[in-house]
């Protein structure tokens, strides 16, 4: 006969004797303990990922991880250390090495351990065989004047926490484009918008915010996902207004979309914004968190616990970092670019935004594109859609101004 387990529990009324627990009850208890241990372990892993990838300040600079196997005759052959999403993706990318910069586009050939792409040298000398290079999604040389062929002023604004470096291109129009980059990406990310705006004579201000390179750090030295970074964007908008701007197109990439949404929610200067451009916008922190957990195979039940930890330990309340309504209900025309293969910010965010306000929100889907890769994959289409949006909103705004004057 199987032996049970005898337990005694001391209660307020004396000892409660629990005898002859069955083996099945014991195994249930062991199973619950193992489940709890697994949940704690999984939560620890998620918290490390959150701290390392989402909360900690990042430079956004990828390593020099590609080896040059051959170069010349308008093409370059590169060998990656392993799977490399950008190297094997069609589209336009920058290629950077010590002392030079190039642009790669068409994939010419590929095999198990190397990829050959079309190659256009933009700066410096050709990289020698065996040297190391890195892919750059910005796809422009690091200096904005050389990148755009435009006069660009680089200076610092007085921000709430200290000096904020910005770029401003030359232009005489009272319509301005103000762009804010994503987490760790740097101002070069906004250069892809400058060409269509400059072609219309508009000045372009590419802003920075706390925790950027050359900018002051947040007191916590972690990202706030728009909670307070909008104050730095407000300084950039005020600088544009002080220099003669009357109408402002506001653009945000990735976490920059959260900063734009927070600005539209909190700032009195939002009234000067006539149109919004978003690229892979992180308008819902909780949905982005769930997306990342799902992609890593984490059980969704951990999401509730993780949100509680984020609130108590880091002061981040995911529900307060939901900017969907701030953008959907702002009453401005919105153009959204988003790849449907985005591994970072779920494409469903852009879909929901377009469904909430179909009259105001135009969604441009780039099939197969990853995070902030719509321009890289289809730059001509991207710039054509952007230019058409600029012209459409400008025309409507001009008509409204005339009507108000009358």
C-alpha cells in the first residue's frame, strides 16, 4: 500500500492535521513549484531583455561585422558572420568603413556565405579586401551637408536638461519640416525626408532629445518613450517658429513616433502642426511589449506581471504610453509608413490607427519590410508618397488660410 504524507498546520484554533495526502497531490504541489520557478526564470530573462534592449541608452551603431571579399566594377562582395537581415534584403543601404562611405542597392548574387551587391562609392577610397565594414540604414554619409548637397547649420538649442544639438537646412519658406529620430538611431535617420522637403523650398530641422549622443542624459539614464522627451521636441518646434515658421510638418520614426504623439497630447505648440508623418511608429508601448514577447516565445500571461514590474521598478506605466488617441484625434492629416514584417513595433499599430481615422490617416504598407525599412526597400515610392502628401496638405492648408483671411 502507498504511504501518504502527513502534514500538520497550526491554526488559530489549534493544530489541523492533514494526513495521508496522496502521491498525486504531492506531484501537483511539485508541479506548481516548478511552474512558479519557470515563470520567475522567464520573467528574469524578459526583464534582462527589456533593460538591455528597451530601457538602456543605445548608440544605435551596428558593429563592423561584414568582411570585404572583393570590390570593384560597381559591385562589392561581403561575407557576414551569420544571418544578416539587411545584407540579404533588397533595397538601398549605406555601407561604412574607417575612411569611407558607399551605397549598396541591388543584390547581384548570393550563396551560402557571401552576398554581392551593386556598389557606389560616395566618400573616401575603396575598402581593401579583408577589411571590415558595416551596413547603415540611414544610407547617407554622416555629415549632413555632404549627404544632402545642401547648406546645413549645426547648432545647439537650450533644452530643459541642457544643450540639444540640431541640424537645420537652408530654406526661405514659412513651411518647415521638423523630424525626430527613433531610439538610438541618431539624426541621420531624418535625412531621408530632407530631399522632398528641400525640393519645395522648406527648411528642415532634425531634432535630438535627451539621452542622444551629445545631448544631456535623462536623470534615470533610461528612455521614457515620449513621457518627457516631448519637452525637447517642443524646444525644436519653438526654434522653428522663432525663425519664421508658420506651418510645421512633424515627422517621427519608431520611438520618435511616441515623442510626436506625446507632443501632440501635451504641448500648446501643437496648434502649429499642419500634418504628421510617421514611420514604424511606437504609439502603443504595451502592444510593442507584447509583440516582442510573442516573437521570443514568451507566454502572454507574463505580460501582466511584467507591466507591474515596469511600473514599480522603472516608473513606466504602459497604459500611459499609449499615444494612439493623441494622434488619431488630433485632427491633422497623417501619413504612416510601416513594413508588415516589422520585428520591433507591430504592424497592427499602424493598421489600428488607419482604421480609427480612415479620413485622416493614410497607411502605406511596405510588404516584407522590417523596422523603419520602408524607405530602404522602396525609396522612390517612399519619396513619391511623401511628396504627394506634402503637396496635398499644403494646398488644403493654404485654402483654409485664405478662407480664414476672407
